[in-house]
C-alpha cells in the first residue's frame, strides 16, 4: 500500500488539488496569484535598477566623481628677479611655520597655551587662530605662527611631546637680498586683498603674494606662474584618502634686469645721504644699468605687513623714501634743457650754429627784464659758446624766435615730457608746456612763458629718467627707450640690440654741434663744469649742468647783490642737475643726476655724475657678461 | 517473522523502530538545492561585507560567517522537527513573541529612532523579527484546523484577526511603521490563501484608504520627514535626503559592469550610509554593476518562488500556510529593502536578509527557512484528517 501511494505521487509530482479538501484548490490558485504579484514586484525593482544604473548611469557617475574627487590648487613659486649677471635680487626663501592639527590633540586650548609659553602669540595671532578653528574642519591644520627662526623651531621640536598635534612645515616667503639698494626698482609683494582674490582664483591660494610696486607689480602676471593642482580622493567627511593626480604648477618666469647690481651699489655709495636720484643708461639700446633714488626703504617689511608707525614715518618724510624719484620725481630741467631748445632752433632752420646773439647780461622783452645767470653777460655768443657758458640770454632769444610749439615738439621727440616705456608702475610724464596746453587750462600763454622755457624753467617738468633718455638720444641719434627687462627665462629681449631702435631723424651735423657744446662744458677752459672732467686716459665725456629754481627769486633780492642760494633753507634751494655721456667720440653711456635742493648743478651734481660715469666706464657692463672683479670698484675709492 | 519476510514491511518497521535511520531519511528529504541557494546568498553577503570593511574579514564578514554556520545548524535541526510538534510549539512561540514585544517597549534599546532590540545574554534580540515567524506559525496552526466551510463563517476569523492586530499594535508603538506594515501584510496573505471569501476581502479593503489617512495623522515627526524627503529628496541633500541621494549615486555609478570588487568609490569612501546593513545592496550594485545586482535579485526571486512552490506542493494545510507565510516574509524583506535603496519608498531600518550585517536578523531568517524546509520534509504527511473532521 505504501508503495502504491508512492507510485501515484510519482505520477503527479505536483499535486495541487485534493478531492477531500476544497480549500487546497483555493490555496493553490491564490498562492499562484501571490507568486505573480511577487514576480511582478521583483521585476519592477529590476527594471527600476536598470533605469538608475544604465539609463541614468552617466548622470550618477558624474555625481559620484564629484563626490569623491576634491581638487585643490597648488601655489606656484614666484619667479626670481636677477640682475644682468644673474645675481638674485628677489628670491624665494623657505618660511617655517608651526601648524596645529586640531584632531590630533585632545586639549586644543591647552596645547595653544603651552605653545605660547615657548613662542609668544600676540592678541592678533590668537584671534586669527580662534577664527580659523571655528571655520575649518578638525583635520585641516591651523597656522599658529610663521616666519619661525631656527631657534624657535628648535624650541618647538624639543617640547614636541607636550605639544600634540603641533607640526612644522615649510612655505615660501619673498626675500630681497639687496634690501634698500633696489627697493624702488624691484618693488615689493604683499598678501592679496579681497579685490585681487575676486579677480583671480590663483590668488586665493594660501601663500600667494601680489606685487605692489616696481617690477614685482609691473611684471606680476609673469612672476606669478600657473597654479598646479592636486586631485585627491576624499571620503564623505572630506578626509583625504589618497592622492589621485598631481600636476605641478609652472613657476613664475625668471626675470633678468638690465641693472648691474655692482654699479647700482657704487652709484648709491657716491650719492651718500643726499636726497637725489641718478640714472645710468646704455646709449645704444636704452638699457637701464643703474637707477638710484634716495632715501630708500626696506622692501621685506611688506611681506609680513608694515606697522602703522612705520607707514606714517615713510609717508610724512619730506625726503619721500617710498617714491622712486628717477621715474616719479618731476623737476624743472633748468639749463640741461638748453640742448633741446638748440636742436629745435637748428631743426627749424631759423638759426644756424654760427648765428650769434649778444648777451649783455639780460634780455628785455615787452617791458620785462630776463636776467642771464651772469650779471656781466657773455658778450657775443654762438651756439657752441652759449652751451659752453650756459648763456641764458642766447636761449631766451632763440626760444623767442622759434616759439614754444617747436621747442615742445623737439623736446618730446628727445624723450622729455612724454611717457617712456619703462617697466615700472607709478611713473610720471612731466610736462613740456605749450600755448594750447595753457589755454586748455583757461589761462593765457604769455611771451614771457616761452622765454623762461628756453632755459628750462617755468612750467617745464621732467623726470631724471627722461633726462637720461634725452642724453642717450642726443649721443646716438637713436630713439632708444629706457627699459629694465633684459631677459625672461634667459631669453634675451630684442630691445637689447641697438638695431631695434629707429633713428630720431635729426641731422647728424646738428647732433654733433650739441655734443661739441656739451664737450666744451666739461673739457674746455671756462666751461661750466670743469669738475666733471674724467681722469681716465683717452676717455673724455660731455655734459651739461642745470640748476632749477624751486622758488621765484625777486628782482630786489637779486639786485641787492647779497643773493646766495646756499643760504636758503634746504627746501627752497634750487635742484642741482647734470646730464652727461661718454666716451665723447663713441658714446656708450649716459648719466643723469638730480640732487634735490643741491644748489648748483656745476658744484654738486657734476662731480657726482663724473664719479658715476667713471665707475660705469671702468665696469663697462654693456661689454661684459660677468661682473668685473671687486678690485675695479676699489680703484674708485682712491680716486675720491 | 512475517515482517522479516516482506522486505518492504521490514523497511517500514525499521523506519519506525530506528530513530537514527528515520533521521537520515528526513535529512535526505531536505531540499539541498534550496539550502545551496541559501548558502549562495549568504556567500554574496560574506563577499560584500568583506568589501564593506575595506577588504578585510573583520569586523563584518568573519562574524557574519560564524553566525551563518550557527544558523545553518539551527535551520537543519528545525527542518526535521515533525509538524505536530511545531503546531504545539506555535502557541508558546506566539506568547513568547508578545511578551518580548511588550518587554522591548519598556526596556528596549532604541537604534536610530526605529528598530528596537533587547539584550538577552549578550545577544541582541529584535522581537519584531521573531514576532513575524511566530505569527506565521500560530496563524498556520489556527487555519490548519479549519476547512473551507468554516472559513466562510466570519466568527472563525475574529480570533486570528486579533492574533495579527496585537503584534501590529505593539510594533506600531515601538514605533516601527515598516515592520508593522510587513506583519500586517503577512497576516493578510495568510488570511487570503487560507480561503477567505471574496466578499469578506472586499469588505475589509474598502475602509483602508481612510485608515491610512488616520494613521498618517498619528505618525511621528521623523516618520513624516522620511515620507516628505522621499518625495522630494533634493530639498535636503545633506540632511534626511542624504541617504537616498547617496544611495542612488552609488547605484548609478555602478553602471552595467560595476566599478570592480573592492573599488566602489562611494562605498569604500564612506559616502554610503549604513553600507554594511541596510544599504548593502547598493554596494553590490556599485561594485558589480547591473549584472551583479540583477544576479542577486534573481537569487532572491529563486528563493521566494522556491518557497511558494514548496507551499503549493505541500499535502497538509499547516505546511502550506507555514511555507507561504515564510516566503511572504522573505519577499517583504527583499521588497522593502530594495525599494528603499532605490529610493522607491521611504527609508526604514529593514535589512536585506542573509546579506546585511546583523546577528538577530540572520538567526530569525534561518529560523524561518528551518520551518520552510520542515514543511518540505513533511510535505506528504497527512495532518488535516487527524483533526477528526474530514470534508
């Protein structure tokens, strides 16, 4: 019987109905219905899964990548600035910083307290630390102090066990090995302000600096470089799991200046504590070999922030240490302007070099008497003698004859009163006044204005750099532009070649007449600047003195015979100017010197310019690729 | 001696007389194919938990494997218990489950605002999981005594209705909406398949919408928040909607072939919340892609359908209802968990059976499978006639 049942069951492997139990049939039907519902539900889930994973897969994969990849930018090192021989003028130095990793210490406040007993933290530091702590996640380090000295680091390392979570890392800071020597040219950097950050994401990176003056400001884009980036895999709370991809930034470009650091130092030594500026140019291509403005300042103070007291001291100083007088100081050129007037007269065709003017010591025009600097007059002078003696009456007369517009046009072409292409910010243009300019300011142009302009007084204002450019253009007849950039990343600028510069289109014979006049100023008897004679064998230089009144000298005072500008208070004394070029027969270097309130150009400025020119000729930077030995500079001291 | 002459009779007597031999026969009747499917699913769980820990067996995979081994022994043991014993034990199980549910209300530990558990002898016990199994058993016992004619009498349906409503009420009070709905669903499916009349069903279903509305008014704020964030997850991407969005991102980034074992970025980088428990399916889908995830779904479907077939095949009413109830329970687990990780229903603490990390859920699931296999082993046993009533 058992066997029989087995056999029946085997025939019907799946008995789903039962004759004795009608409920079984119901159960089977309804269970099958349940199975259909289950299969449908699971099928729907699979369909939905397919939709999410395949149809919308790309969308979610993108979201996933954003989820896990955190991209951070790396600050690129700022480009170096070097002189023409490759000596570093602005460099990056390691900046050791103490950081605190808040999650690695159980007692943050206690750790900071113990740290401050080793390295004092002032109120500003503490506030900044507290602020950063609030805003950052616990595994992002907070900077406690930077610019640590070796000593301070040693103290921290020694006490490391009691300072959990404190670590030392290295950033960079900008250093200026030459300090005050080149502060006006190199400029300085400072942390970017909110406005800078808004315009460049690169600047938002910690440690980035922005050039605030000089080449640092002018060439900021090149020096900054390109940010690198590092892609990191982070988890849901932002902790870094691994570094996926690192792309190093491109460091800022290395800028080689035309400056000869050694020469710059010599020029500064010669100026001493006078308030002055001096520019040395290569006449052939306009390279600025030295550019000094005194007094100067320490540019490294800006990197960590200048104190308020220091700032007040600088801005209230009447010697204006923060201003680069070579490009931003404007002075009446005085007699140094006379060659420009002469050139304008010659070019006009109204005057020939041999035309003579009689100088009785004054010129009367329309009831006004214009004095020559010599009360007794120079008698009958031609162009050569007028330049040699710096006769005022001659230039009053020719200025009157040719008119102001011709003078201004020529002066502009020679580089006076026009913007120059120097790579520095905050330069001033100066001014060569014209009747049109005067009328634009609702004033009448008087005939007397033209006459005083003939001797570089009145409204005329020029910068020392313009004077040097003007001298170089006279010396070579080329429209050279002064510039500081010699090479970028070792690639020499095309500006270094003399052929780069077009001709001024001034007749050579006229230029020669001016040069001869300036030669006479220095080297002929009764020239105005005998003190400027060089003592170098076979080399002579040509120059022109200038004294620029900063205050009107009244007729009564002048006629009293007791007038002596050396007795005036410093700020009322005339500026002393001198321009020169050398060697006379094959001009290579041009120098301009302006000593603020230095009194007479012949006495104060001429010897200074001579000393500078002498050093320049001895070093001869334009013909050397390596700096001359120190002994060359030492010769100079014996000469003093 | 005649018995000895007839080999079949002898065989039968030997079966009755020799308990060890009977045990071997029962062991042989266990559907080892089904056990193999269970082991395969547990294997998926082990492999995924290994990855969830970042490629090491601790702290998830190895303890889970140990629990599974214990569960396997428990399952096989239960599979060989005779149905009469189970019927008798079902009342005790049910009473115990109610006691535990009441106890958990008073001294239970609350995890994440929902699932409550008791600590008994260092073991986490989730009474609501056990209550589902106990309910299936007690309802099957009750309905097994009723033939089709009796089912037509509503009076006979009132006691089992209370058997369902009491645990549902207790679980709602925990409060655990998800589990309460599942318990109600299991109860309903048993009523339905036991042979409830259609007019009775319609009468019950009609007032359901208003009931749901009433229930929503009594939901806790966090439960309402779950429903609203489910409807608009993008409104709160870092708050309550975070789980749903991250889960979908992980699913979507898996694509067709997945990111590779141990290389699922969302899971490995902890973007995925509760990746070793509720959201483990997301890890599978991210690392193995749609291919792997669909394979797991297929495995689940096989287990559900296998249980249902066992129910239909069973010759006794008790076994049929047990098998159907257990299969339904397993199905609801899968449905709620998968819908949750795919953002189809509000998030609630329902694990994926056998795959998610957790001891209590694992033991309950294995207990259920033990009962299921027991109905298969005793599929030809006639119980209904012994009630003294034959239709």
